[in-house]
């Protein structure tokens, strides 16, 4: 009996080994087929790129609102909300201490360097990403040289050469950097560009490299050229204002400036069509803060409500403010739904929670409205920056002045975070405000959207209570901005 069991065990091991060998052979065959298919894709795309391209005149930059914002805010009418003391009391949940951001990505790359050191042709470069030094491993064959001219043959030459290198290792590390450091597509473009600039010591080559990596990452983008530069063109999920663009195959492709350059393409050559499966739109939403060097700045904010005045400090990260300043001007919904940084959110909670705790929901809403109305001096973007420049909430907490949309972005975020109420944006001609969905019927000016009444709350109409609209917009139906 024992002998029989032993024979069965031996047969099982042999069968398992045979099955494993079969699987390994099958897997090797699949990898071979995939590599062959991928190589054929790149060969076909290289041939496609070598053909003649079309010349396009870029569309004029889109302007979000041609009506100027109010230079001076009118004094509010002598009107207050009669329902401020009605309704349930608010109880704010404690915001947890922000967890320290300690990505293991850099340690992983440093560990991989020890392994790659045994591999021939692997080198390491380091870039400075907003104060964080990040190493990347790459195959030295990626340091290719292409024809020194701006035409389709140079672009086809670049694609043909780089697609035949062992680029997968670097693309994998870039993807991990996006997940752990960058956390948004705009930052991903920046980090790719920095790697390309370090590889080739050329901004034009860096744009070619960014185009290659984004395409391999399945983003729908193109490269274009004129007689002096290459241009990265990307299809996005949001409008990019103040930048030239092309309309191709029913999609808008915006010229992305990743080097702080001011050169805008007017007439350029590019191609119609896309690399296989490269259909993803560049997402400009900021749903979490990127991991950047922390340079803490502090600002004291003061405001009054009823017979009380409060002053408290708010902290922010200067590096984050600089990163946000690099962002292209885009749809208002992107700013509305962007998140506060954990540092700013915690300091706001520490300053506002003692003021809001135990108030009625309506009074707490009115206090938040008064805070944004009066703690931040008003100036238009033209007055402060010389041109249109929408500010993310963390930027509004940093800059001395802000205008109507900046206040609306911050106010909506405070209402969501502290009171848990739904907010919509109101886009009036030359003015942005908000409206809040109340859980009880409150008197005042309202906007009905999708069958739901939202109470108007204007963070720019100084000292006006909730439910009070600016007089000049009483008979104006705004465009509603829904962002959740």
C-alpha cells in the first residue's frame, strides 16, 4: 500500500513538472507572439509617421468669459436670513492628522539599481520634481540621436529607434512615480518631460520623448512641428483656455507647454489618426495633493460675524502653490472639485471648528460665507496678476487677494468638508457664485436645478447673508456648474 502511494506521489510530481513545463512553454510562446505583434505595431506606426503630414492652422485660444468681472463689489442690501437660528445643530467630526507621505518608490528604485548593476546597459538618472529628487533606471540605448531637423522623417526616425529599445523598465518606473508622487495627469506630463530633458538635454527631444511615453501609456496625443520646434498636442477631458488647439477627428488637441515657454504654434504640421489603443483623454482633475517638497508658509486670517471677531493662522505648502501655478487654465468644475491639501484642511479645521461647533446648520453656513467674504481682500485677476488666473483653494489661502471664482471654489470646499451639504456653482455673466442644497426650507433667493432648490450663497457679495443674490443678477439665469 505504501509503495502504491509512493508511486502515485511520484507520478503527481512528474505530472506537475510536465504541466509546469507546458505552461512555461505556452507562456514563452505568448510573450514571443506579443513581442512580435508589438514590434509590428511600432513598425507600422513608424511607416505611417514617415508619410507626408498635413498642415494645420491652429484654432484661436478659447476665452472662458468675455465679460469683465466687477472691479468693485456693491454694498449688500440691508437684508438678513430670518432662519439662521432654526434647524439642527452641527457637530463637526475631528479631521485626522495628515499621514506622513513616505513613498517607497525611491527605495524600490535604489534597490533595483543593485539588481540592474549586473545587467549590461542599465544607467540611472535623477530629476528634481518640485524639490523631490527622484532616480529613474533606463537602458542606455534610449539615448538615441535623430536627424537634426523639424519634419516628419525626424519624428519617424525617433519613434523607430526608441520603440526598438528596452524602454519598458523606464515606463514602468514612470507609471509608479505617477501613482505615488504625482497623482494627476498634469504632473505626469511634467515628470515625463523632466526625464526626457535629462536624457537628451534638449527641450524639443523632451517633447518627442513625452509624446512617446504618453502614447505608450495609452493617452491620445500627437506631435506637431513647424520650422523651429516640436509641439506636444494632447486630447483632454476638459477645455484648456488661453492655449492654441486643433480639432482633429472630432477631438480638441491642445498644445501643452511643459517648459514654461511662451512660444505658441500658429501653423504646424501633424497627422490625423492615432496609435492603436491610445484613446485615453488627459484628465486635469486634482483629486489628491501630489507628493512635493514641503515648504510651510503661514497666514493669519481675520473675520467678524455678529458681535464677534476671530483671528487664526492657516498653513500651506509653498511648493504646492508653485505647482498649482503651473497648471493650465481649465474648466471651472476642475477647480470646484479639487481637494484641499491635508495641511491646509487641518489648519482650517482647527481655526473654524470652535466657531462652528454647536451652531445651527444655517448659522454655520452663514459663518462660513462671512469668513470667505471678509477674510480675503477682493481684487480681480487683472488687478493682481495682469491676466486671468483662477486659483485653486490652496492658492487662495496663500495669495493676498482673490476674486469671485476663487472665493466660490474655497467656500464650496468648506461647506462640503465641514457641513456635508451639496453645492453647485453659478456662472453668471462676468461673475461666479454658489448655491447650497439645504435639508430644510430656508427663505431667500434660490436656484432650481434638476428639480431641487439650492439656496444662493455668494462669497463675493460682502456681508450678504445666505439666500441673498447680487442685485444686478436678480433677473439673470446662471449656467449651473455641477461638479460632483
